[in-house]
C-alpha cells in the first residue's frame, strides 16, 4: 500500500491516538509513505475527558495528525470545523449509521451508548467522505459483532473502506 502516489490516507479512531504502535504509522507519515489523519470527531470525543492532564496529553497527540472534517451534527461536532449543510455527507452518515447499527437508529442524546455508536458512524462516514483507504480502531477487539471491527467486512463491501485494528495496520505496512 505504500509507494503509491498519492499515498494512502489512514485515519485513526480516538482509541488509537495514544497507542505506542501509532509511532510506526507516524514514521510512515513523516516519510511520506502514508497520510495519517484523525476525523474531527476525535477531538469532540477527547473534549469529554474530565482529567485535565489526560485531556492535554491526548489533544497534544491528536493535534500532530492531519484532521479530516465531516458533516456538522449538533451535539456531536465542533463548530467551525465540521461542514455545514453538506447533504451528500449527511446522507452518507445516515447510510453508515444504518449499516452499522440498523435502520432507524439515531443518536439518543440521553444514552451514552447511543452517542458513542453515532460518533463511530461519524468516524466512518467522515473517513469515507475524505477518501480514506484505511480506518484504524480498537472498537471490537473483543470480537463483538456490533462493533466497527465486527462490521468491517460490510463496511468494505458497501463503501470500499478497510477497517482494521492497529496491529493489523502495522502488519499490513510491515509486510510491504
């Protein structure tokens, strides 16, 4: 996958930002072999951290990554970053959300699980909209079917985006 012009776009989930193995991907990005990015949703999720030191550490690491922006969703997006009024992106977000969690599953503002799932859909839709080749996450390492890794085959079949664990991403680029 490396050595391609333009280099592949690799987008990471919030749960990857401070993982030690991301340094391998950062080195590939520094060498120009990949573009390493985060979605705008990452910093939305990081802002929920209650520990000020942890928030500073994570946002500092996140800021080192290119940021790709998705559609503005009130209560889930950062104003001034997300795209306002992009109907095709909003439609894509609805398609992704339905594929991941089932038709008619919208974010219930009172449910942590529902908000987390909706933001997972935002990560995937934003990655697809940005033309990402790979989305890297830990969501589903426990083998859960109702997770991003558990739905990876369906995401790739429908949208062409590969969803992989960090270990798998490192392996993919090491094998080249």
